C-alpha cells in the first residue's frame, strides 16, 4: 500500500487533497450514511475524534450512497452532520465503496482483512479502517462500534508508538 497516501480525494467542500495531508497521523476512515440504522455511530466517532485529535488522530468520514441510505447532496450531508451530530472531523465527497466504480482508496483499503481474516467488499455503512502513518491498515466491520475496546486499544497503541 505504498501509494495509499497519494490517492486523490475530494473534500465535502469540493477541494482536492490526499491522505498525505494526514501523513503524520493515525486516521480512522469510515464510510458513513445519514439514513442508516448505524447512523448514531456518528456520536461515538465525533467523541473519539475530539478525545484523540490533540495526540495526532483524526476520523475521516466518506459518505456513500452505495447502500441507498445517504442524502442527495454534499451540502445536505454536511448540514445533517453538523446540526444533528456536531461533527467536526473531516468529511469527503460521496464515494463508491464497492463495485466497478469503487473509489481507488476503497479498492486499496478493502484488500485488508477484518479480525476474522476476511478481506473484500465493504458489507455496509460504517465499516472502519484504521490507517497508521506507515500505512498499516486494520479493519472492523460495520456493527463494531467506533468506541469498541479493540479499536480504542489499537488507536492508543499506535499513538503511543508515535510518542503521543
């Protein structure tokens, strides 16, 4: 995954960037959706972002309508996230996480197996990928809560390894 940090990304505001903007950080990449049974995970994602951001951690939210549960426009998504969940972590333009039009970032991330050893397609909204500054990737499936002890321990371990 050597070029993971150079894949072009579009922010929810329409600006171009890459994961290189977070090259010295531990990031939790999550495909999010506004009208999903798992949407309340936004609350824990925001809490984790605020809890660890001063140590070099960020949640990065990638809205996806792949499962037909996202709002119609980036403006609607941004408004929903800020007014309903007070989201302060970076959000990106909607992406496809599976299939022929799969975003290149997700093509790379889905090569990573989950804790049971299974790689491949994203199963649902709120799948989580922890990416370290040296591009190691860990993966958790959607029903694993963002503040699950295993995810928190992985974040704390990676931040400690960075001396933070």
